[in-house]
C-alpha cells in the first residue's frame, strides 16, 4: 500500500490532461504541424494563416486553429478527425460549450500521447497553457469523516422496484453516481405491506455489492394519531399529534407506531441504520399546499396559529417527549437504529430543538436546507449556532433534504460539507416523472414507464459521490482565488484523494493543484459546465504541470488513486 506524502508536486504520468486552452496565456507559435498550423493558439482567423499557401485553410475556433466539418474527410489530413460538436472532444476543446457547426477538426491522441506542447483531453490533442495560481491540499489537516451522499425515495419505492430497467437504473444510482445512502419515508403509516420497499432494498444491495446505508423518517403519524384525522394537511392548526381520552398527547401511541413500523420492515429484510421520528417537526403546510406533516414544538407547549383568520394559542406536543417515548419502545431492539434529530425544514431553529432533547439518545444532528440560498456560505448560520454548544453536545451534522438546480446543488453540497462540516448530504428526490404535474427538474433522475434520464443535479452530486466513500475524511484545501470553491477528501488508507472544484463566479478561472505525491497514481478528471453542454465529461488524466480551467458555473473533480 502506498502512502501519500505531503509535498507540493505529483509524479509524472504517462498520459496527460488538458481541459481547455486560452490563447492569451499560451506561448504563440505552438503547432502540431508547421505546414497546416493545426492547434496553433489564436485570437482571430488571421492568426491561423499558414506560411505555405498550399496548406489547408484554418480558422480560429475556440482559441485554436481548426476548421468545422461534417466528416473526417473534410479535415483533409491523416490523424485529424471530425469530432461532432456535441461529443466530449469538441466540448472539452471549447471549455464545455458546444461549438458552432456539425463538427470540429481535431488531431487524435496517438498511442504515446500527443506532440510536444500538447495534451490529450477527451481523446483529442490540445495545446498546453501557461501556469496559474495554485490550489493547495494538506493531508495532515483533517476535518469530518464522511458517512455518505444519497437521496430520498419518499413515494417512489414501487415505481423503482417495478421498473422494467430496474437493474440499469440502480446501477446508474450506485455504480455510476456513487450514492451510498437511501432515505425512506415510513410507508407503514398508510400501508402495512412494505414488501415493495424490501424488494427495492434487496435489489439495491445487489447493485451496490453491500447494503446501502438506510435512513427511515416518518412524514406523519397514521390517521388514528392525527388531531385532524388527516395524513396530509394544508394550513390546519390541528395538523399535529392527537390526544388520549384523558386529554394528554398520545406519545405512547406514537412510540408504538414506530415499534410496529420497524418490526414490519424487519420482516422484509429492511433494517434502517438511522431513524428520524418526525420529518419537519417545525413546519406546517400553507393553506394553498397539501403535504403530509405533523407539528411538534421542541417541548410540549402552546404556539400561536391562525384559525379562521384570528391568531389563536394552540397546544402542541413536544419532540423531546415523543423521542423519550420512542426510545423506550425500541429499547428491546438489538441493534436499535441510531436516532436523527430534529430534521427541521431549515437550519435556523435547529438549536432550539437540540437544546430540548436528551442528547444521550441523539446520534446525529439532522436538518434540511429549505429556505436557504445555495450561494450562501453556512446557510442559515448552522455552523455558527453549533459552535455555541458545549463539547459534550457535539454530534455529526447531516443534511437530510435539499434540492436545487444542477449548479445550485453543487454549491449546496460544498457549503454543507465545508462550512457546516456535514457528514451526510441527501438530495430531496431520487426520481421524478419526466412530464405531468409531478415533474421535478431538481430530482436526480426523470423516470417514465420504460426508461430514465439523468438530470443536472445528478451530475452535480456525482462530482462529490462517485470518487469518495463512507469513511473518507475531508482534508484542508485552500486557494487564493475568491470565486473558486474547493474541497478535498482522502481515503482512510491515504492511498486515494479526490478534489472537487467549483467556479462560483462569472469569469473563467485558471489554476494549478499543489497536491501530495502518490507514486504510480492513476487519475481521472471530470467536468460539468452548467452554463454549457458538458456533463460529467471524462477529460483524461492529471499531471503536476497542468493548468486546469473552469468556466463560470462549472464543477471539476480530480480523483487520484494508488494501484
């Protein structure tokens, strides 16, 4: 086993990577062929004029001398191919954007690589670029340990379990995307038959090679335990726990519901690693919305609610009392699932709930990020709030729900893991129908009756999840570029390292990586340009002298691993 040594450079690799070129930063005159001027860097078409009048006429396209094409015969030279404008080679050459025309003439990477002064990116050769500012990774400065990245399957258990391409769909989730965690809605509330969930988890285990980490959360108690006798609520002050005939909140009934649920799931082979006893305990749907919910205060008491247009004091149960009852009901389970709390809709009031709970029975602080701006660091001030807790009250932080567009998801992932030290990040929805009233472009996959398609958030979370795993540790990664967001994760054995870089600004960024040295390392670079057409594009291997380039609203992952 090779061990990472903290130095400022990497050993050379046999194959090189270039992500794009910038004519303003590359020495002029570089060329793959002195007669044709292929790949000479340029700013205007005149820069591509050949010294030999009989040579092919080239124009300046995406910063290099080339020509548009329909077929490789159009390019007129051996070893130069017509790369279609939507293929990885053209997108890489044009920094994630799709060039005009059907295709772009580009030299192919030869078996030994490219000519001097060039690099191989996405199967085609492209010029070197000049040095840029450095991003520094320090392995010795460690932060939180990763539990996993994942997504929620709240209402789509049967949809996925019965899908005709279920095996391929689950491979896309676990093998390609790299998720480790599935979050389930407690279906026992409306169906005692949870066999479809059991079937889905068995298939997920087969795809992943081991059981996924499972979270189980209750969206609402069953009808008999709701004050308004409704699972779904809309601005109803009675959207909370029912009371016993004696007038006390039915915590015992709520606890028994949880015990019965876990027994039913265990019968079909589903044993959650973590449970959240109530999703969004601080939240109630607006009058115009209809969602499953059940409101709890941190401790039992009263709060003002609007009833008939008037502010009225309403009694509500306490999450602390409910948690105590559930813990007692589950005491005989072995092992008992770990408890998440409080799973509030945002991070602003998590401290209010945490301060009321018996922390001896809380294994992780879980919350959502709704109502926050993905561009904000430390959304909702969570990190600052948790810093006020005494050391004995520290717990891992899990973000168990959030959704945004592709680039917003990438920003949320960065700020949650770097600013709030989150050890878990779960996208709110794994799947969505591609059309109709339930469409959700912020889900990871759109799914219909016959097929499925990866959406932009899929590619965003892939940059974090594909080349990391539970047990990896976030390590120090810094840069002097204010718009460049960077994080880095190291394997427990320190023989693998993944660096994720995001351009949060409006201008293209160029930089180098100052990384620990890993002898004999294999590497992979991927990039998604959400302002362009490139998604999870494989752009070759990394070398220490590479200048990496990121257009605005784009994400790059550099993954390195010892053999």
